[in-house]
């Protein structure tokens, strides 16, 4: 089970690093747009939309590994006061809720992605790039989030069992 957990976290880390890398494409694209618009009075029809299309996968694919890093904003008014088994139980409950959320959204978004692919969906802008491929990022990201949440719940459960074993 530990190797499966390590694999899930490793896969999410690879997607996280990919998401971190693709954000570096946004800066040159927007720089090109600014120079073209203000220096040459020739704005592009694609730069703003391209940066938006890059930011979507960046945002979605970084989330699951951020869950592992505990990098998401947490409202811990109640959980910070908990200790011991109650705190671990609270963490496990939270991760299970996140896993269910991820599974439901993956389930709901998959048919939308397949539909976009079958129609060859485009953005309907002046540039009009294909966006069907982007729709597949959504269910993928939610499957990865669900898997990472389950891994974190298992990890919290292990720490609870380790704490119980230490008390015995």
C-alpha cells in the first residue's frame, strides 16, 4: 500500500512540476503582446487567449500535489484546537470529503470532455483554437485530486496507528 501511495504522490509531483514549468510560457507571450500592442500598434488576436489556455492547466494540475504539501488555504479555527486522535480523525474526515468531491467532479466532467472532443470544440474567438483537449484536463485533475486525498487519508490513518502503537 505504501508503494501505491508513493506512486500517486510521485505522479502528482510530476504534474505539479509540469504545471510550474508551463507558467513560464505566459510571461513571454504577454510580453510579446505588450510590445506588439504599444510599440508597433499591432495587437495580436491570440496572446491573451493563449495565456488563459495555459493558466487553466497550470491551476488545475498543481492542486493535487499542493494538497500533499498542505499548500492550500486552510480555515483551521476548530481543527487547530484539536489534539491527538481527534485531530487525526478530523484530518481523515477532511481528506475523505475532498476525495468524494474530486470523484464527483471527475465523474461529471468526463462526459463534457468527451462531448467537446467529439464536436472538435473551439473557443469561438477571432483566433479560434481547439479547446477540446483542455476539457480533458478537468477530469484528469479531479482524479489526481481524489487519489491524492485518499493517499493523505491513508497517511493520516497510519500516523494514528503509529501513535496508538507507541502508547501500547
